[in-house]
C-alpha cells in the first residue's frame, strides 16, 4: 500500500550546521509532496511543497526537490539556527483526500 | 483569520467518561480530518470527512465517532474514554490539492 518512510531522529546539530532529513514514499501515480513543521507546543504548519516531478519547494532557507526517479523528497537547510528546533514531517498527498504522514524527525539545534 | 479552531485545549477524563472535541474552520474547506499524535508514532488518522454529511474511517478509528452536520464543523466523540486514548488530537482541513491547515491541538489525558 501507500506509505512514507522518514529518517528517524532525534537529530542534534550545532548552529550553522547542514541539515538533511530523508523522506521516501510509495504511491501510485505522482502525488503532491509536503513538508510540515511543528514547533514546541504548537500545531503543524506547512513548511514547503512540490506538486510535480523536479519541482523544488523552498521556504525559510529550507529546500526539497521532488525526485520522481527515486520517489524521494529530502529536506535540506544549509545553515540551521536554534529557532529551527522542531519536529519535521514528510507528507505525500496519496489521493484526493488522504495525506500520509511520516513518523516525524525531531531536530534540536544547539547554540 | 481564525483558520482552524479546536476546543477545548486541554481536558482530563476518568476512564469510562465521554466527551466531544469540536473543530471549526472558516475557510469553507470541503475536507476535514482528525489525527492523534503520540510520541514516536507521528500522526495517525482517526476519521475524516470529504464533505458535509459524510464521514469515513482512517487508520485508528476504534473507540471514536465523528459527525459533520455542518460544513464548517467536525466533531470527534469518545463514548467511553480509555487510558489508551490519552494523546494530543489535531483537527485539520483542506480543499482540492491544497495543504492541510491544522488547529493547535487538544491535549487529552484519561486517568
């Protein structure tokens, strides 16, 4: 069936380090792909999205490229800040009404 | 700009008690969802609705019921609460190919 596999955490980094969180999915067709972020004590909010192959989503210094060949949508940021400490979720839109969420990756950035 | 509003924010129940969580959205979205979030489990879909008067089961529907009598509201009911239902509950809504808009969550503890 359709599923999403997300890199397990937790991930602990120093400020200005490079961050990458892997996400791969299985689905029929070519779903829209989303990354959500959850800051401590808050609900989830959209970080970025890509709707077709080779699209690159970007926001707040984060980027992710829709790779059809490898069914991946890895999240990257070149220089993280303490304020990037959060839980990150990969979520492909499997069909018209259902998003499947990865288990979430907890990222902690130390000053 | 209320977006998605969940009430209450916190609740403590004793085993066997019942309660209803309310979700309201003001964006005229067709689709609405209830998720639960547990440590290490990510988000799991409980029930969802693709329009007024319709509901469907998600991944973990047992012990919950839902109703969508009005397009803007999606209610989640627990008829007889159990400690296993201690969790953070998130409501979300969307339309078409748009991303999910989340509420800020309800933290439920069942003792």
